[in-house]
C-alpha cells in the first residue's frame, strides 16, 4: 500500500504548472525566487520591472527584505481591469503551507502590479503594494495586444486621467 496522498500543495503545483509560460503569476514567482538566492543580482531584477520604476526599486534591498521577511504565496489568478487589457494584478498572500494558492483569498499582503510592455517582450512589474490604477501606469500598449489567460478575473476599477 502506498502512503502517499494527493495534497492541496500538489493541486496548487498542478495549477501553477498549467499556467502559460508568460502568465503574470509565473513572472511574480520568478521575481520572488531571485530574492531567495545568495547573491542579489540587481541587473537581472531590473529586467523584471518597468524602466520607469527602476529608480523606485533602488538596489532591490527593500524588495529582498519584503520577500524574505514573510512567507508569501502567489495567486494563480491575474486580476485584469476591464478598461485596461494591458494591466494585471496578482495577489501575494500569507503562505499557509501550499506551494501556491489556488482559491481566491482575501487576506492579501500586497498586489503585484503588472504592465504589458510588448517592446520589452512581456509583462513587467511596476510596483508591489496596493494595485496601481491603470491611468498612473507607464502603458505603451493601449490597443490591447496583451495575452488573456483562462484563469483571468476581470475587475472594475475607477478610471481617471
């Protein structure tokens, strides 16, 4: 008899592996993973963020503290504003023992705000914290060529500007 059982962690891993390679949650995970390496490689981390936000990240030491000071799980769903296809938000929630969180959770630590930047070949992180409204983001793809994903959830945001 086999003592191994399928767990919630296994389901979360499967959900994550089923995401498209360019899904914002995968980008968030790769970004997070870089902070868990011995050497903080700012030049690599810069490739994950919008050029307009690079100065805000500085040497990424604050980001390293953020990701190392708490156990974080990354949602497998991208929240997408109805009025801005080129923007996505991914929840960072407390890690309750699963690899990634599959079900929507309300106890959010922060949101990763992404902007689709086709000239940079994909999603770029603009900020981590509260979701930045689309009108404040450095958007270059207002026509909406950003990919859509099956797990996306449309959200309404008040658009100004």
